[in-house]
C-alpha cells in the first residue's frame, strides 16, 4: 500500500499531473471517473494567492468527489510560499504540492518552478518553510536538473526528504529539454535504489500506454506514475492501465458513444463551474482531443468550436454519435 502521510493510494497509484489550463475541476472530474487515484489542481502562483487575485483564488476550488486531491503552489519567495501554503491549507485539500518543475519562461525566468533546480539551498529552505506552514502532507514535483550538467535529483531527493516532504514526483527531463526528446527514467530508478530515500517516488514523462507503465514499474521500481499529456482528451488511460496491470490484456478503446458521453459531461461541468460563456469557450480546446483519429471529423470540429449555445452543442454531439456509429457499423 502506497501512502502519503495518512492518505492511502493503493498498491500502484496513477496520478493526474497538474497541467496549466487543463487540470481544472471539469477535466479532473472525467479523469476521476475513469480511474485517476490522486489529482492536483493547476499550479497556483503564491504571489497571486497573497494578492487575492481572482484567477489564483478560483484555482483553489476543490470538490469532495475529487479526493484525494492536492493543491500545487509555485513561487520564488520563501515568505510568499509560506503564506500561500497557509491560504491553501485553509480550503482543506488532502495535501500541498510544490512545483519545482515547470520549465516555461514566464515561471522559470522569474525564479520559480524549475529555476529552483539552480539553487538547491533555496529550494530546501522554501520547502522547509512550506512544511512548517501546514498541517497537511507536503509533496514535490520536479525534474532531473536544470540541464545535462546539473542533474542533481539524487541530492534533491535526499535533502527534501530530510526537511519533511512525504512524496516526490520526478519528470525524467531537464529544464533545458522542456518537453523535447525522450524522458530518461534512469535517475528516477537510482532514487528508488537509494536506501536513504523512504518516501514514495512517482515517475513522470512519456507515459502513454499500459505496456509502458508495466515496463517502467519493473525496470525502475517506482511506487506509481504520474500521467499528463496522454490523458488530455483520453481520460480512459487510467482504467486501461489498471485493467492491463491486473489482467494482462488491453481494454477495447472507447467507442463514439462513450467519447460523446464524456465530452457532454465535461461540457456540462465546464458550464456549471465557469458560467455559460466561459464554459463553452474553454471547452473548445478539448474537442479535437476527444475525437482524435476519427476520419472525416473536421467539419464537426469546426461546428463545435463555432457554436456558442449549449443546446446546439449537445445537438451536434448527438449527431456525431448517430453519424459515426453508423459509419463504424458499415465498416
């Protein structure tokens, strides 16, 4: 049984990665329904929380059915991170996560996210401040290092455990790599081989199939995996992995009716949470992903992204079910 503090996550938990502009409550809802064991909010700016910025505050929205859920924070200032941990703890998530992995310029070039990989003493100081500021378990997500010359994750794992974190997720790339090339899990495996490290270690990067999960579990000994981009438009990946690990066989891929059902649920939650106008607009980025690989779908995608009335969107989705179910039957 993998545990973070008192949170029991099963024998090999599957985590949904915190992804900016993706991992909001509507998206988390469909991932939870399809087997995600632990989820995180989108990353939240510590400065934004302290200033009471509306966008940052809205990201604190969590719901009972999502549990266990973690709130992820990022920042460049120790005192701001300490205060934001107190604010986040007040909404009663199950844990607080610190982002030391985000590689994008507007985060890393301001001294936050992956930038802390260039200053391990500051990272340790910041982490300790957050641990002391909350009664909740604190976890960390980070990368192998800043670049190929500073792959310091083995030192980072020990030092962060020493100041009280209760789990560590490692993305198998450096900041310099961004999301290019292949993730290297070798150092993640070496963390697990270190007898000093006793906290759960989760691997992240390029997990896109049940077969790869089984391979990496055996090869690198991780306690679980975190899935990011492969879940966008395909929340079924969590249950597919669980089925494969248990039975050694692949679940059949979701048919058109199932894809439409989940898209409708996502749309409904998006509208209820964000309001009709914003909910409809922000759903547009998901349609292509939900129906990826379906031939001759482009005209329907165009209609979905050009339509603003929920009733009309539902009618188009019903039409998609009817049209493509018939096409599949003809094949």
